[in-house]
C-alpha cells in the first residue's frame, strides 16, 4: 500500500525553500494542478548539460525520480523541448528549474536508475 502523497504545490514550495537554504537556484517555471499535478525537474548543470527528472513511484509507492532525459543529459534547448512536449500532453504539469553545476537536488527522494 502506498503512503499518502504530499500535494504537488506543497512539495514544490518545500523544494524551492530547501534549495534556497542550500544556496541552490530553483525557480517554478510552470504551475500545475496544486493537488495532484505531476512534477518535472529541469536540473541545469551548465556545461555538463541538463537532466530532466520525471516524477515516479518506487516499489513501495513513495515518490521517486528518474532521468527522463537519459543519464548523460541534454543540451538546454533539447531539455526545454522535452519539457514542452510533456506540458502539451499534460497542462496540469509543474516544472521546477534548478540551476546547479554540481547537479545537487534539494529533495530527499531517490533517483532511480
């Protein structure tokens, strides 16, 4: 059985706040459904490319992430195109852009490979 999920708007707010506390730039680029909108994270690692992290669930039903853009990352324009295609299919989508050359994530949920 899966655990109760934190509403999307609250999760995004907490993510941005944790980023701020860690000295990481995080911006909400698109606001989706506040209760249950899916979330994409654009993790801009500058010259190392961008990862687009897609929200998913682990085997226990807890929030987790996977690199929808692949392990190597994408140039920023391609990452933006990836996000745009997802948003066209799901206008309730949240998009958070994190700008951190080291690829740090201001959240605890695991990154699944």
